[in-house]
C-alpha cells in the first residue's frame, strides 16, 4: 500500500509548456511529452531536469467520473529554467495552495493503484477533499520513464472538508 502523504503549501509558479485535451480512453500523453522534449532540447541548454505533468480537470470531473471525460494535460518546466522559450509554448500559472504530496515509485502501469489509494482510501478517510486547482506530478532527477525504479511526486490539491451545520 502507498505511504501517507506529506502536506505542503505550494507557492505559485510560472511554468511554460504545451497542452492537449484528452481523456483516459484517448490518452495522448506520449505524443504530448515527445513533442515537448523535442522542442525543449532543440532550443535550450536546460538548467534542470525537473518537469511538471499537469492535469486540469473540469468542475465535477471526479463526481461524475467516466474515463471518456476529457481534461487538459500539460507538459511543463519552470519558465526561469529555460534560456529560450520554444515557439508554440504557452505560459501556465500554477496557483499557490495546499497539496497532499504522495511519493510514487514504479512503472506507469502501476499508477492506477496509487490513484485508487488516493481517491478511494486516503481522501475519504482524511480531513480533506479535492480542491478545484491543477493536479500535477513532479518528475525530478529520479524519474525514469516507465522503469520499475522510477520515482515521482504526485501533488493533489486539497482543502479542508466543509462541516455541515445541523440547525
């Protein structure tokens, strides 16, 4: 079973990257990242290996979950880590806020188990609920695409659960 998360208050960050609209059924992640890396490496000497895989879910995405529902996925880096911003890249402002940060190690095919733990176990049993802000994975130096020893951080935006008032 995955470990309990740490809670972190994230400062806002200015990212640059590319985005696509996709669903879990029509997954375009590989296409997005292949294009991103080709453009970044072609125009820069990169000062960091840290990348952000960001998901923007529509309001109600999780309440009415269907793998055909679409969302926007971004492949990004921090803007100040690039000497030149490649053509076709856009600015993405990652807002500040409270996050539950889960450490994930393993193959990408193991990730659904992590997601089940987060959304079906940890969140319902915690004092928090998802907040409507970007979700993201921080892909640092220990990230190895689809390798059993790959490590990344899964950042889930959270807020305190509202307590219903009985009158």
